[in-house]
């Protein structure tokens, strides 16, 4: 029984580790998409956030400062996307694709300038595990029998041993939901995404709202990148993101462009990533054939494909059912 709990704890811990980068980016995508701007460049913004977080975290022993700098880097890249798509009315998909290429090349180039290699040096300290102290306190203050069981049960250790970025990401879901559906700004944001001309006639500054939302999407994507290099791992390398931005967009489609739905999609994909790590290279199919035990190993490449296969299946099942904002992807030309 204890081994089963530990296995569940390992999977839950891995899910909580791999969900935050997706969830930060997905919430950012919700802002951008709700305002009517498609942000395919999330992948690049996560990359630049991951690099900035790792680089600042190496030179400065202040993980929260590195986290904020990563968000700023993602926001600056998003500002470029907003200028191209909102002001210059460029094709949003092409602009986002260009942002992805730009971020990948820029991060590797600056990395070579700073570290003489394509990988950064390890950060000095990671983001804190904010409930780890609570776990220790509970183990020391519960009644003797319960405390002993609590400390010896690896399940609780794994659940409490989670980085602060995970809890911030889940709290942001509540904040974003409240902004969308309980504030005047959220009402204007949704109006701009559905019918920008009608919003404009009512005095809403469509350009300003779209700029703010795209920049917010970049800041949140930057936070997602930083939660990789300041929590999941401790350094940046060019292949560290591997499609997280596109998976986050799939989660938004899965969640029908709503923050709470996107969260469920991110948990699903985070679970798939965690399952990939838990299975590792030892996964196998075991059965009995003619009274003989047969073990067929599952290739590690097949296991690595799990998150991406689930992403494709999700898009096939939900892309036709999801209803995005009516003006999503359409530049707004103000009438004179």
C-alpha cells in the first residue's frame, strides 16, 4: 500500500513540476486570444524567458529577481509581436513564427557571448519549495505516532516538495478568471475580441487593449520559461523547451479559450510529461504466453512521444468544438 502511495506521489510531483510552464503560457495565450490576437510566438517567449531566468539566476543569487527578469524579457518580445500585428497589421501567424525563430537564435547567440557555449552555467539557487518548511513543521508537531507515520510516508514528502512556481500558476488561474469575468477591463477585453468596431464606437481603445493583452501574454510565457530553468532544471540549453508553447496553445483550445478550461488541459499535458519521466527507460509490457513470462520493453522514444501524441489527439477531438473570439486573428483597421 505504501509503495502504491509513493508511486502516486511521484506521478503527482512530476505533474506539478511540468504543469506550471504550460499553465503560465496558456494563461498568457488566453489574454492574447481573447483580445483577438493569435500569439503563435509563445514558444519563443518561453525560450527567451527560460534563457533570461537561467542567465540572471547564474550571475545573481536572487531567484525571484531572475523570475521577474524572465517575464520582462518575454514581455519585450511580445511588444515586438504587438507592434507587428496591431500597429503594422501583419499576418499574426507569420509574425509569431518569426518571433519563435528570433527567440531561439537570440538566446543561443547571447548564451555564446556570455558563456562561450550554447548552454548556461547552473543557477546559484532555485525558486523555493514554499511548503517544504510546513512539511517539516508538521512532522515535528503532530502527535508522536502520527508524526512518525507522516515523516516515513514518502507520499507526503513528494506532494509537499513542490516549487513555488506551481502554486503561483494555479493561483493565477483564479486571478485571470476574475479579471475576465468580474472586471470592467475584462468586459472591454472580451468585447475587443468579439467585435472590435462596436467596442471602438463605445469609446474602448482597441489598440491599447490588444497591446496590453499581447504584452501580458509574453510576460506570462516568460514566467513559464523561468519556471523551467529556475525549478524543473537549473540551466538553459537550446532544446529545453521542445514545443511547450504549442502544447499550451493546444490546452487553450481544449479549454475553449477559458482560463479554467486551459488549466485542465495543462494538467492533462503536465501529467503526460510527468508520466514520461516516471516511466523512463524501464517501461515494458508484461504478459504470460504458453505459461512463460514475456517482457517486451517499450522504446524510450515511444515514451517521449506521449505528450505530443496526446496533443494531436486533443486537437483532433476539440479544435472543431472550441469557439474562439469572433475577431481572433483579424487585424482591426480603424475607420476614418
